[in-house]
C-alpha cells in the first residue's frame, strides 16, 4: 500500500498563536489552576474569521434575521437560503459560520431543497463571546420550533455532535449527515491541551472545572453516547487525514448508531471535505433515496 505523504495532506488544522501558548505555559509554571482557567476561557472562545469569497453569494442571497433563544438567553443570526417547503438544517462547526456549508447548500438548492443555517452563539454575526455545545443544541431545538419541521440535517465537526445530541433531546428529522464529527469529550480536551503545549493533567482539570461550573457530566454530550438514542439513518463522513479530529471518532459513532453508513475519504482534511464533489454527491444520494 502506498503511504500518503505528509505534503499531500491539506494542513487545515486550527493553529493556536505562539503568544497564547507561551502565556499558557508561563501560567502553568506559576499555577496549574491559573493555566486551567486560561485554557478554559480559550476553549469556550471561538476564533472569528473573515467570510471567504466562496461564501459571499450565500451570504448575499440568504434572507437573514435574528432569533432569540430563551433557554440560553442569547440571540443568533439565521440564514434562510431558498424558500421551498422541503427544508434542510445546516450546522457549522467550531469557529465556523452559517455560510460555511455553502457548497452543500448550493447543491441542495439545485435539488429543490431550501436550507436554514445559523451563526451559533459567539460565532459570525451572533452575539456573545463564549459558548459551548449545549448552546449549539439549544439553538437547533429553538430553530426547529420556529422554522421547522426539517426533513434532514447536516452538521460539520461540533455541528455533527450537536445534531446527534439534539436528536437525543427531541429533534425530529428523517435522516442526518455528520461530517468530521468529534466524539469523546475527554479526547477533545486532551487534543486542545496538546495544541496549547500544556501538560496532559490540565485537560482533566478543565473537565472538572466545566462540570462544577455547569453542574453536568461533560461526557454526557459525547457523540457516541448520543448515537445510542438515534433511530433514524445517519451518514457518517470522515477523512482519514483529518488533523483536527481522529478517524477513530467516526468509527466509534458508527458503531453505536442503529442505522448508519460510514464514508471514509482521503486527503481532504477537516474542512476541504465540505466542498468535495464526491462527498456532496454522496450526501445528496443518501438523503434522496
């Protein structure tokens, strides 16, 4: 078997600025508790990026409005793309935007669907500076209440995890597609701490901090746990060269779903996968058949 060269793999992983990693290591040397609080703040603060040119048409042609989500007391920005009765919910990932799944949205429009997407709290045009997955889930459920029902839902990364958890909490759809989804919360924290160049123990301290603050077991939001409650067909898509989320997450989620199909791609990484023609064709075929 020919090995994939490192240079062939798109380097799309989110990079943490050196000034932040240096600060984190400095705080760790003084006090692990201070380093934990610093890391926890960063973990809940998404990076905001300028909207790329490929998303400008969707941004321009969408009907946008604000939606207040009572459960989290926050307002989010909604994108209505197309106005047909057959609606698909799109959910972006961490540090993403409501227009990030534009290539998928465009093809859905071509097939007679309209899409509704949103900037999650602390993302894009939505308010606040920090957020966590429960706020993604609350947003999804409020959007269903106000603009549903939806036939299907497509989510990327944290968006995929959020869709599975939203289904567990009552979201009613016929099928779901999750792309590059994370799974075990501890694995996500461990990976974040590794990128921060901190000692592994900080990840466990972060988890304890969040659980004490929010009075909830973080692992209760793991995608594979939510998958056990999902009865509908789910297409799980993941790239074997994803540098943000290991392929093992897809296998574990797939294993715990009752009715799922697993599609593994190559050399697309964590974000390029969203615009791949073959991936989009598989999505359309899955929801159409």
